[in-house]
C-alpha cells in the first residue's frame, strides 16, 4: 500500500476544482473524454460515456453501464459502477468501491478505509490493496496480488488470483490498533496461483485443503 496517495490527495484541496456541484458527463456542459475534479460535489458518468481522469474530495462518483474513465481518485466518497464499466486505475481514501458486473480495471485498486466489492466476471489487471477495508470477489480474476492489513478477504465462485494473498503487518500509523484478527475465506472452487503470506495473525477458512499448503506464516509468535 502506497502512502504517497494520501499526500497527493491532500494536494487536491489546494488545486483549482469545481466546488459544491454535481457534474454529469453526458450533458452538453460536460464533454466526453474530458477530465473532471470536484470538491463537495458528486460526479456522474452517464451510461455509455467515458471520462478522462476523475478526482473528487467529499463527493461520490458514479459510472453508468458501459461507461468508463481513466484514473479515478477519491477522498471521502464512494465509487459506484454499473455493468461493463472499464477504468484504468482506482485510488480511494475513506470510501467503498462497488460495481454491478463485468468490471474491468486495467491496473489496480487501492483503498485505505473502504471496502472493495468485485462482482461476477470482473478482471483486475493489477493488484487489489486495502488497509482497513474488506475485499470480496465473486467469479473475479485478479492478475497480481491481494493485499490488506486489517480487512477480511472473501473469495468465491470461479475467482482466480494469479499472484499472492498477503496480510501485511499492522502499522499503528494507519490508525487501527485493534487486536481482533481478520478472516480469510476462500471457497473450494477458487484458484490461487501464488502463496498465502501471513505477516500477522489471521483466521483462516479455506475449503480447499491444497490451499493450506500455500500458507506462509512470517510473524513473531506464530505457532
């Protein structure tokens, strides 16, 4: 998880942005393919429309069916997507990521305090990373890694992780000092090509015994 995004998010507050409004991409006032930034306002990408880079502070972003965008960066807001949405990359601080089905992310998804819900038939070209957010994938392909510090991970259906599943060591600097253990749940039909690397205690619910052979425990006091 790259902390550099938090610094860049703070810089948005000093940038020249549209404030207190709703931007509708699909109207004559918002040209398709343009980049959009907003403070205290939502950004809506209409069905079948595509935007450039999107940045929002204290506002939600919605992308309709068959729509898309390049880089999506949000501070204090959710990203909601319809069916068959394509984006290049997603970075969020304090917000959830969700989609209806057939989500295509060319690179990866990162959140700090937010859940990532990956719907059926989604393809993530890079990694999915959270700090305190849960990650859920159903019939989803993740071409690199899944990483979290404190979030639950739930994979089911025909999901396929080509890289590792990594639970990183808890860092007090992230503001979550809970001693409760997150849970990793993987159904029997899920494929994990890499290892399951535990750098902190985690509750394991692995239906496929073969996955237990992939568990690598690397924290002090492990039994």
